[in-house]
């Protein structure tokens, strides 16, 4: 049975919903230009150091500081990445498998797109081509209808060169899972872990389980 999406905090009030137009907002009007000024996630009005829980089981693929989102954790399950932003403290590390309901961070007020303390929660379907297309509305206490355990990644070396190592870091947080990718792609047997993969090569990306 598929998990349902649970709230990431004990506070279930959302004060900025998904898709809210911020074009005329005095503070937020420049935060979401990539999304036509529409809010790309949902915001929970929580104080600094509020406990943040894993909304959906997965593997930690991001744990970093982002200029706009501040301290951010990204957890992947299949084709969906769950983002928790403007955090204060991390409680997980890259490549860690986390279960639904597990403590992953404490909320904060980090990042340039955070005029007041809150938790920004965002869902991305990473099979889509652009960031604007990736984001979609979180529907709590429901199953994710667009979730897929595996998906196809088509290699594109235009911005960064791709190898088994780099794909492992991208989809599993750390390099040690490169064999997991190779095991489900027989065509990759001729490539070493650090060897650059050819453009347009189709790679099956397995889930973390």
C-alpha cells in the first residue's frame, strides 16, 4: 500500500498556499520569478526551532544552503523530491534513508526568500523538463497519484558532465549507490563509475529501496 502524504509539522495551518500570486506583494514579489510569481509550495507559519518531520519516506539527496531557500533538505522517493526549506538545523545527512514521521530538521528563518520565520514545503516531479513544470500542489492525507518507483533519465552533459558517480550523488545523495544504478542498466556495464556517459543515453533510475 502506498503511503499518504502527511504534514511536515504539528502545525497544519497553511498561510501561503500553492500557486498564490505574489506579483504585487511588497516583500515576496521577486521571490518566485521562475514560477511566474506563483508560490511554488506551501508555507507553514512556525517559529524557529519547530520540529520538522519527514512527510514521505525516502533518501536524502539535498542538504545544503541555497541563496533563496536557505538551509534546505531534499528527500527523494521515486520521481518525487520533497523539499523542506528555510531550516535552522539539520538532523539528517546525505544518503540517509528516512522513514515517514522521522525528525529531519528544525525550522528557521534562513535564506533570502524568508522575510519571516516559516517552513516552506515543496514537491517536485523530477521527470518534468523545467522547474516550473516540476512543482505541484501537495495534497495532504492523500496518496501521490503521480508517483513512480522508477523513471528514465536522458543524459544531458550541457551543464555538468554525467557519470555513474554524479548520477548517484544526484539521485541518492552520495556516490556509493552507483552500482545500484548500474545493476538495473545492463548497457552501462561497459562504463566505469567515473566515466562520462554519452548524451541522449537513457538511464533507468531505480528507487532507493
